[in-house]
C-alpha cells in the first residue's frame, strides 16, 4: 500500500501523477492498438492509406511496421500497388517508409491543409471494387482536412472556426458546422472512394466515442443536417457571411445519410479511446494499493466549473476519511480519474487551454486543502494555445502564487491559467505525443 506522510507527498505525489499520465499514454499507443485490427495486406488491387489527425503519423508507421517488417515485396509488385498520405499538425510528423506525411495547421485550417486535403481526395478517385482504402483517423483531423465546399472560401471557414472555438460550443456542434461546409467531411470521403472497400481505424478523442464526430466523420454517414448547422451558428452568434448562409440553404450542402449506397463497402473500428487510457492508469494505481474511482471518460462542460465540482468531491472524500477512524478503505490514498472534453468560453486574452483552466478552477476551490494533489493534461501533448500538455497543482499552489503576487481569480477571469502554473514551474511538458484520446485528469487524495 502506498502511504506518504506530508513531506513525502509534496515531492512524490506530483511525480506519481506524472507517471500515471505516462502509463495512460502507453496504453493507447497505436503500435500495439492498431495491428490486432488490421487485415492481411490485400492480395490484389491497389491499397491506399489515407488519414488525418494528431495520431495519423504514428498510426501510419505502426501499419507499415506490421505489414512490411522487412519492407515491401518488390517481386510481388507490392510497391506499385501500395501508396498513402496522412495529414498531421505542424510538429507531429514521424518518418514513414512508404506513406507520405504532410503537415498543416490546427485548430484553424490553413492553405497547407487545403492543398493536402485536395491531394488526399484526388488519391482515392477512380478506384475499383478490387481496391482497398485504409483510413486512419484521430482527433484534429477536422481542421487538417480542410477542403471547403464549392462556393465557400477557406477564409470563410477560418473565420467561422475561430469564432466557434472561442464560443464554448461543444465538439459535436463545431463538427456539425464543419461537415456542412466541407467537400470531404461528413461521409463525402467515403463516397469518393466508392466502389473500393474502405476500412477506417479510429483513435477516439470524443466523449462517447461517436465515430461520426471524430475528425468530422469523413468516411461515415452523418445524421446531422444543414439546419442543425444553421441553428448552431445562430445560437452561438457566429459571424457568418451571406455566401455561407446561402450555401447552407441549398440541398447540395446536405451530408450523405446512413441509407446511402456509397457506405455499403465501409467498415469502422475504434482502436483506442479515453476509457483504455484511464483503465490503465487505474490498474497501475491499484497495484500500489490506492483506492481508485473512474468518474467518467466522457465529462463535458465548462472547464473551470468542472474543476469547482471536482474540488467539492475531493474535499468531501478527504473530510470523511479524516473523521472516520474505523473504515480501512476510507483511510487509503484515493485517486479520482476522469476524461472527456471540457470547453472554455473565452472572455479574456490570456494563455492556456481547457486542462490548465480546469486545474486552476480546481485549485481555486480547494483553497490549499491539505493532502490533495491534481494533474490535468491533454493526451496530444498540447493544451490549448501553448506548448505544454497541462499542469499539476499541490496544496501550497495558491500560497506560492500569492507570494508572487499572482491572483488565481484574475488569471481565471483573463483565461490565463498557463501564466499561473508557469510562474509556479508546474507546467507538464511532454512535447507531441503523436496521439490523442482527449483530456486526462487525476486527483490524488493522500
């Protein structure tokens, strides 16, 4: 059983939380999650690998290493039959032998993403029923595959994306709009591949794991409508040009629905998600004698508000344990784990992302409560606007900040959680993880 006194906990608890995050990431590594789902390399026809997202390069490399551990068989003409291209955010490339890796902007699309998406769509044109398309998708794919619908400009999509990202809209709402302004999302990529077989493998970054939302579902039928997209734009008061409004009024902007014949040859498999990451972290903690509760892998809502709620939960556990002298389990170290994707309604001009804002909301509500330590991070290695994955807090975080004349209230009001934790040297910096199963949150009650 892991038992720390207060002096030990101040140094060992944050290190333990960082270890938990590493364990969670290892559990969803594409190199062991993807191969069990892959079919043998097709015996005939073309095989084209396409994809987009923060994990696309690592998925592509895992596929290459599984199918071609000794390289392509030149005697079997495999070189001529196999090709591929995936799109990743800037800085998320990994070297692949046969699959081209292109970089583009995230979360707001750019010209590089437009060109890459156009080339990707061209690569799957004019295929036959004997051909196979392998599509590797993960979070971030929506902005990376930015091919505006006819009549909609890239600049218009960029403006709408920026506004939606600052509005507090949930990811399924943002992606609904993206689908109806796209020539590739919302199932349109699958129709372009037809009549070839399309096998889609997904690492989920979406609460609930709805595959039609992840990367805006380019190979899946879409249940949302253009009227949904219009309502979302109106509800969040998103500035929208007359051109975009006119486009969404047209029947041609509607996405293909589940009964479309173009989806007959498609298959979709989620290979990794937040639940897998959280369960691995839970197993690791339980092996140390820690009492673990996974709250949920699909928590949503305003980041700071969820932080406040988790602070109340944590202090209740700490208080109950302190006053209970008989129940052994309540005297154990407790760990609360959660995943999902919170949102931030941006009102200030500070730095940071939803995980650091969640953590600052938690820290503010804890008010230095003894024995409670926490970490919150994005599994892609980047939390919002900055280069850190997230941050951690300790019971003395507020006191230390006050000593530096830094106000938690002021930082929250300005959406500046990054600066708060940077001043305390409590930023978690991993660099790109080449993966993404969304948020990872851990609260340790010692």
